[in-house]
């Protein structure tokens, strides 16, 4: 039972890390918009595409991980 709890804890921590990295990526992309325009020779109106794709990637990760994460006992984290 202890080994199962350790595995669940590791999986939930990994999912949390992936989620936080996805959110952090979005928070880094938006302020860098002016730099992207300057150094990548982009049009300013295309910055929204980058931010949208970062948001979409975060949602996609959550969508595909949700069925897998539902197998684990979340009460370990919600006590």
C-alpha cells in the first residue's frame, strides 16, 4: 500500500509540475511579445497566435492527462 501511495504522489506531483510549466510558459510569452516582434521580424498582430497556441497546448495537456489522473486517489492531496 505504501508503494502505491508513493507512486500516486509522484504522478500527481508530475502532473502539477507540467501544469505549472504550461501556465508559466504562457506568462513568459505574453511579456516577450515586443521582443518577438523585434528579433523574429514578426508582425505585432501575430503575437496573439503565439499566446493562443501556448494556451491551447496547456489545455491539450490537461485534456489528455485528466483520464489518467482520475485513476489516483486525490484525497491524499485534499486533506
